[in-house]
């Protein structure tokens, strides 16, 4: 089976497609970096939508999501944005944990695995 790398960089690719499975790297906010968890989550989900589209799939086919928050006190704020975005009836398996992220301006990071 071939491997397709989307937005490859020197350290990682934005997404990797192998067979009928799409693996997204952990996504963080760019424009909303340093802003609140809600704004960062909204931007990240938009980035995820774009990467999934480029890979030939969409959020209705997400299988698994991992979410990292720097402060679990922001869990409800993140969930409010997530709940408005996620496809009803197609919710993926999901884990959410508190963790220190790569840089202090990032408050949330999200990675997904999806089917094509």
C-alpha cells in the first residue's frame, strides 16, 4: 500500500494517508495562539476539516480523537466548541487529558484518525 504525506515538513507531516486510514498530527492554533481555549479549539477544528478534505475524507469519518488541554478547568469551554462542530450520530472515540504543550501560547492540541 502506498503512503501519502500531506503538508510534509522536516519534523512531521500534517497528515499521513495509508490505505483507507488518515492520521493527523496533533494540531494547534496559529492565528488564535495565545487566545482562549474556545478560540483555539475553533481554529484547530477548521484546520482539521481542511486536512481531512485534502485527504479525501471529512469529520463524519473520524474514528478516534485525542485532545490535550493545558488546564482541565477549560474542559467545558473546549467541549462547547467541539459539541457544535462534531457530526451528530458520528461521534468518534475520544480521550481528553491535561498536559503541558510544546509552547505556552498553546492551550489545546487535537489529533484525529479517520477513515477515508
